[in-house]
C-alpha cells in the first residue's frame, strides 16, 4: 500500500522525516544515522508507528519533538541502538585485565584502597559481568574490599536485562570453562538460562547513563572499558569522549576500546598505547 502523499510504501520513512529523526538522534545520543541507515530506521520504528496509531513518519517526528514525546524519544533511541554483545568479547582484553591490570589493583584493595572499573556502553551486562568474574578470579575475596564495577548504558531495556542477570548464553563457547564455573549460579532445572552468581552481582552496579550528558560519578576510575560504542559516533563526538575519559581516569589507569576503534583527537597525547586497543592514562 502506498502512502497517498509521498508515493512511499506505508510507514516507510520519507526524506524529511529521516533527516529530522537523524538530527534528533545525533543531538540526543551522538549516534550518526547515515543515509545507509534508512532501511534500519524504517524496519525498527514502523511497528512503533502502528502501535501508536500514527499515519506516517511525519506524525511520528511531530510526536517525538512534542513535550509529550520525551518518553517516546528514549524508546526510539532504545530501538535504534545496536546492542550486540557477548561474554568475553575480544578475549585478549580479559587476559590483559587478569595478568597485567588487576594484580596491582588487588594489592591496593587488600591494603584498604579503593578500586573502580567502568564499563561504559555495557549493553545487557555481559561485559561488566565478564570483568567481575575476572576480578573474582584474581581476588576471590573482592566483595570484602572497596572494589566496584559500574556498568552504564543509554538503553533502559538493556539495563533491565543486565539487572535481571539471567542469561541464555551462559553456555557460550567463548567463556573459558574455569570462568563459567565462577560466573553462574544454578538455574532452574531443565532451563538452559543461568543466573549470574550472587558474589559477582554484589560487585556490579548497572545504571542508565547517556554518555553525551553529565556524568554524576565522583572519584576517578582505574579502568574504563568503552568498546564498540564510539564506532557509531562521528570524529568530533569521539574526540570529546576521549578527553572526558581522560579526565575521569586515574593516572596510570587503563582504557580498553573496541577492535575497530582508536583514541584520536587532542586528548590522544594523554594516553599511551598499552596493548591491542588498550591505552594507559599518562
Ligand atoms: C554494540 S553495544 C557494545 C556493548 C559492549 N561494550 C561490547 O563491546 O560488547 C553498544 C552499546 O552502546 C550503547 N550506547 C550507544 N550510544 C550511547 C550513549 N550515547 N550513551 C550510552 N550508551 C550508548 C548502546 O545502547 C549499546 O548497548
């Protein structure tokens, strides 16, 4: 069925609406929707138009831009973000965390010091829980010390899944068997999904945070994972983010980025390469 005005298939995003939505998404969360993403916008949002009883994308734009549209804007961002993740993704980072990064931090924690790790853009929690199990391996008594892992994401649905902490991908071959034993508690009999062990949940706090907005956290981080997040941002937005990470990372602290990402821009001089897609704050 064709849209009467534009000659488009009903609920296909028209040029003007696509540009309006792309501007809105960029302003709200830094994600760049290039022309190639038009089909993605149509396919991910068409159902919302139907559910809301809206005739076309023009009406949807008007709604999300209206004072009543604040909640729908969050929903739209949630639908347009790519949340792909998995336990122990880019496994070399966890090897480095275990052997190089955590041992001195464990020493500090045992001497009464504070250790903070941030998984920024953590999606549904597999990344912060992979960090937590690595911490537990290095420091089995971590929960008795001042050691915390913060996971944040813009997408409230991903934070909800991460807090529920029950994963059907518990059997993922990527998870080293030793880590799998430490990572999960027993699931209901016959159910392949397994809950994260309470000892790990106690180390991890998951909360909604848009990286483009103010960061309420006080105190510096020793380690930041921000992987496969900035890939959706343009160069100026990436450069701003690197300099903000530099501000909140303790001297000597580590920054891990995704396999296709690099620290760039003016603040690159504040970081020294310290491994594959791994940096150290100078
Ligand atoms: C592809 S996932 C990466 C997850 C995990 N870091 C990993 O590497 O497996 C990207 C995540 O970044 C989040 N994201 C995108 N823009 C964001 C923003 N402005 N603030 C916070 N999170 C954002 C998305 O919601 C999504 O969950």
